[in-house]
């Protein structure tokens, strides 16, 4: 998107762009911060909240099912959240069936709430027949949604959150309280060593780091932000490539496992 293409940029680049915008807002305001996004924007906001401190999230039409396929759930990042989330979903949205969302919400540890738009599609547009039956207009629907958003903001404007304000501490907190700085450094070192041997698919990045997909993608963003490590996604090969190791120190260990994984990456690509 940043390069003017119709196809969205890779997730790490989207997260990085949103973090930059958030930092600009934070420089100008000391008040509570909420991230609101539509469809992919809501998903990116969830990823950003793993590495930045915000008061809450508002997801309009969260794309829970990839391409509407109920077997392809995009729920891993939701399981990682600790930030309060408001979901606003239409009953006709095939990308987020309400029964599946209910199952996901039951497993989440973050506080969640749901505003259902009866007859709404992925863009929360209600059919004329439904509006007539309910004796309301689209404006009425949107005013009700805005009221729910205002309630969510009011409820969590003083929510302390889990993430520290220091961006240097964000990767550690994102990986969970059980992970020390040395754990993070070891995971990062294994990843860099593997990428030095060759490109890695997203699945192999997860295998090397031992992290779930959402957290592993955010690790790429954190490495760029904190150490200047440039890892680029190649659309043609479908793999991540190391462009620059930045300030990442060289390590004497961790290369054996990384090498075996990177060899398999070369075969696949």
C-alpha cells in the first residue's frame, strides 16, 4: 500500500507503518490511546498492541476467516492479546461468522465485548429490507455503533495495559513474562543465523524462533526498530530474506539448527 500497489504490503511493514503513526500521535498527546481499524486494519492494530502500549482496540469487521474459509482462522494474534477489544461485526459477514468469533472470544485472555450489526455485511452495511423491517436508517445503525465505541473508550481510558512505554522493552513484554532478555536475544540470533544461510518461509521463521506466527512477525518489526535489522519479504519466492543485520551482534552458537532449517527453505523455494 505504501508503494501505491493495490495488494497490501507484508504484515511486518504494515505494523511498522502503524507504529510510526502511533509514535507521532504519542508525541503530540499524553491522553489515552485506542487503535481502531476496519478489516485488515483491525488485524494490524492487534499486532501493534503486542509491541506498543495502548488502552484498547476497536475492530470493525475483523477478518477472522481467511478468504471466508472457516478452516483458516486468523485467531493466533487474538490469543496473544492483553489489551481490551471491542468487536463490531455484521451478521452477514462471511469473514467473521459470529459462532466462530464466540468460540475464539471464550479462549481469549484479554477483555472483549461485541456489538452485533443485524443484517450488516463486512463493511457493516445493512440491507434495505433489514432497515425497513427494523424501522431505522443506516445512520441510525452507525450512531448506535459510535455509542458502543464511546462506551468502550470510556470504560478503558484509565486501563493500565500490560506493555511498558519504553519501546526497547516492548519485544520482551510481547513474548510474555516468562521470556528474559537473553531468551529474546537467543531467538533473534537463531533467526539471523538461519537467514544468513538463505531465505525462510513464514512457517520456518516460526520453527527457528519457536514462536507463534503473530509473535514471530512482530519480532521482525522489533528487530528493525531496535537494532536496524532489515528483513524483507520476497513476494516471488514467498520467503523472508536478510538485507542487513544492523547492530545485531554475531554469535558463536545456534547455527546448527538454523542451518538445517534454511537448507529446507532453499529446497522449497
